[in-house]
C-alpha cells in the first residue's frame, strides 16, 4: 500500500474558506497580514485512499506539503487499534497563518476521525474531537486550524484507516465584510466551490414582512426511499398560507435524484438541490456494470428546497414527509424548516383580468 507525494511549486490565486469547526485557543496572537502579500499559495488535494502499490500513482502536491505517512497502531487496554495519517506542513510565507482543512471520510459510527495538530517538539497544540455525526454515510467535515507553530497534523481514526478518503487544504486570509444590520447573522466565511451557506434552523417561529419562518427539526434524521423510512413532520397552522417553502440540508445525495416531498398525503414533487461547482472534491462517481453512464453522489451536506402550493396546506393540522430519491439506499436530513407567506399591509401583487 502506498501514500506518496512529490512537491512542486505553482502559484495560483485560490483563497477559499468555509463554515467549520474552529480550533483557535485564546492565547494565540495573530499578526496582521501585509497589504502586499505574495502570490497566494496553491491549495492541495491529498488522496488518502489505501491503494495497492501496483495500482497506485505518484501524487503531486504543493511544496508546503512536505510529506504524508500512514501508521497502523495496536489495540491497547481494551481500546480499538487506531490508524494515524501524519501530514507534515510548512507555512509558505508569514501571511499564511490559518489553514482550512476539509476531510473526506465515511462517517461510520465507531470510526469517527479526529484531527490533532503538533509542533516540532512533539507537543500537542490542538485536538478537534470526533468529526462527523455517525450517520454511516460518506461525508466531509471542515476544521479551521491556526498554523503558527504547527509542523504536523495527524488524522487519528479507529480501525485500519480505510474510512478516510482524502483531504482538501487551503490557506485563509481575512478581509472586512459589510452586511445589513437586520440580515441573518452567518459565519463570515464563504463556502469553497460555491456551496450554499450552512443552514441553521431557528429555535422559535419568526415573522418578517408577512412571512413566518418556523423550525420543524434541527436534529439529523435518517431517511430512505420508502414511506416507512421517511422523515415525517406535523404542525398546526392558524390560517392557510399563500405559498410555503420547505428547506433542509441533505446528506450524501445522488445529484440526479432529489428527495420526494409529500404534503398531507399529496406528492408535490421532488425538491431542488443547491449543487456546488463540479470541481468540488466531494463529488464521487459510481459506475454500475450494466449502465454506461456514471452516476455521481455528493459526499457531504447540501441545501434542498421545495415550493409548496398554499392549496396543499390547510388551517389546522398538517403533515409533511420527506423521502429519499428513488434508488437511494440511505441518506439523512437536518435543520429542517418551513416558511409560510401571508398577505400583509404592504404586499406587492398584481390583479390581472381574465382573457
């Protein structure tokens, strides 16, 4: 089995960032990046799959990725054996102080990885805690790592390490951002590859300009393609809305098969998926022996939405069910919410005569 890297120097301007778990101790002091920074260092994609030597190829990586190694541990004191991927890094220049580390892995319940940062003396500086949610789905998780003093990053995972697929690394920079005072407060980090900003269901209903936003469930709910494995929600309405918008985040979907939405027993059609750029490493191909066309799965969380006609809802009790798309073996949803639009005193609408 082989994990090999050769370094080369290419400078491209690819400064990306994402919502993530942040590992920033209070004691860390940051120097202000210079206004005339050198050309942005190249981002890195590290293929961490364990491939037999006969079928492997030498990987290319930027010069700031010094080496990648894999060590298999032994079971100790009743604890399962762990595998450790060690990635040795060096900061390309003084302006590179924060690293975006996006790990791609199979989110197995008992094999959740942890990220650990070390300095040159072998002192542990940071530990992420368990990544993922134990959904047993292919996914990705992003950690923001302060790199001053860090010389190596370990990925510790129980088992043989085959649940780890790859890592995307990019350096971050800071800038001033303006936003409307009354706009929804979000983490001020744009998503890499044009992905939608993370969805966060509110804890209580909120009303703005005649539109009510109501949380249905923030927790992660597994879904399948049958009614028995669907995610169901029940809620009461005081009055029938003009139109509604159902929104949730979806885990590891097939990109050409969206979830089906049922409202009060009526199939209102598939949801719409907000897909990132196709360059995103989270896309994974699937080729079946009897099919010529390769299918693709997005191994992460993406946003899904569905417009629900007002006529499908009613005053009183309502129910909504979300089923995974046909042929999807397993998926999950989270941060589910619904928006309900009503007339208000400043509604803008036109009355068109019948022809």
